[in-house]
């Protein structure tokens, strides 16, 4: 077995002193180790106090997610040698969660948000069989809608990568929203779609910035960002009227009319209240201060917009 030398740079946290620091561990180990095996080697041979969480070692239990060279993932699934850069591999705890010790984070805040979306099926009385002799059947086509999402192992790698959480810690989070989509798509669920949508609107679907980092992080190939777009579409189609749906409608109408978003009227149209109007007024003042004339405030249709509109209409038809 080939051995390689490199430095494992690990972010540590001592809960007694509340001190957080990076520690370098020079190692010479087999090149076949996963990141988790590397951590186990260090704990066994160099520093027994190094703390991390793991169980199955097979990408099933979801307990070993951490940030490796800036990207969240399962340490038992990632080969250490693939992550060595200039002789160093950097390992730190998942972001957006309080650190308990070294690489162990407290998952409770994320689970508290998870509970808010009712992450369980409430049987629809019309679909529940009268006796155990029959089953509540789902067609293969129906199951395809949420098959992938049922693979979620709650590892929180997506949560630790989410850019929306950088700016707003109350944001529900990617796996929570993916799970919400999974139950909305399940025909056996007895909760009204409107009710399920309401559960994901406050600091939820409209706060996602569509950075796609959750897709990149997920070890199971789940795409929370796409499920969030689907939830937005469901919210819009179910007639929800709130700043999020109004903003979405406004964006589409603007882009259809001119090819650009009309940021000038966006606050007024999205919020529809005095605060929104005041924001639009402030933007007007900024435009004037920059020397713009009234007719230059909003975006104007570009030459050939008709072709673009035909293209958009075709896209909408295909999506229906
Ligand atoms: S796409 Fe949305 S949910 Fe996914 S990581 Fe980015 S902000 Fe978070
Ligand atoms: S969606 Fe993927 S990354 Fe997020 S918790 Fe589930 S399995 Fe982990
Ligand atoms: S140890 Fe179970 S997923 Fe990595």
C-alpha cells in the first residue's frame, strides 16, 4: 500500500476555555484513507482528545458531515488524497450550527426548524384502508415525484453549505424544504397543500438565494434548490398572495415586457404597502441624484424583444 505525507489542518474547539484554533497534524498514511479514517488515525495515534461524530462509515447514518477544504460533505465518503492542496487538507465543523467540541456540532437548531415543517405524513382518511387487508397504494409515477427526496439521511451537509443562512440565521434551510416538498408531493398526505405551503413561507422558500451549494454538498444527489423552486411554483399556483409570490409575478412580468427586472417598482409591487412605496420613492431620489431623467428610470424593452417573448411563451408552455 502506497504511503503519502501531508498535513491535516483541523479546526478545533475547546468548550471549557471557549477557544477555537487550527491545529496541524503531520501524517504519513496510506493513500487509500477516507477523511474519516484519517481522523480515526489521528485520534488513535497522535491525539486521543480529537473529537468527531461518526457511526456507519458507509454514507448511511448521516452523522459524519463536516467541511473539508471549504466544502461540506460526508467524511466517510470522501477520499483524503483527493482533497490535499499544497500538502495540506483542511477540516472544520459544519457551518451554521453551534460547535460542541472540535468537529462535533449541535444539530438541535436545525432539527427545531425541521419540526416546523411537519416532517411526517398525516394519513389522508380518504386514502387510508379500512383494514390491514388492503394497502394505501402509490403509483410508480406518483412515487417518482419524491423518490429521490426520500433518500435524505439528514446529514446536514446542505445546511452547512447554505448561503442563505450566512445572511439570515432564521432561514429554514435546504433539507427542511426538500422534506416539505416530499410530503406535498405524496398523494397519501392528508394536510392541505395551502397549509403545508404556509409552513414554509416564513423565512423559507422566498429567502433561498438559489446559489446551488446544497446540490453540490448532498451525498445522495438530492437537489433541494430545485425542490424550493417547485415549492415556489406551488405557492404561486395555489393563489398565495404575499411579498414572495408578488415579487415572483413582478419579476416575470418585467422580464417578459422588457427583458429586465424593474428594480424601481419592485419594492412597491412586492410589499404593496407604505414601506414599499417609500422604498420606491427613495430609489427615485437616487436615480435623480445620479442625473437620470424620468423616462430612464425603469428598464426599456430591447430591440428584438418580440423574439424573446415568443421564446418565453414557449418555455412556459413546456413547463405546464
Ligand atoms: S440554493 Fe438555496 S437552499 Fe440551496 S444552498 Fe443555496 S440558498 Fe441554500
Ligand atoms: S438533502 Fe442531502 S445533504 Fe441535505 S441533509 Fe439530506 S442527504 Fe444530507
Ligand atoms: S459515518 Fe455514517 S454517514 Fe459517515
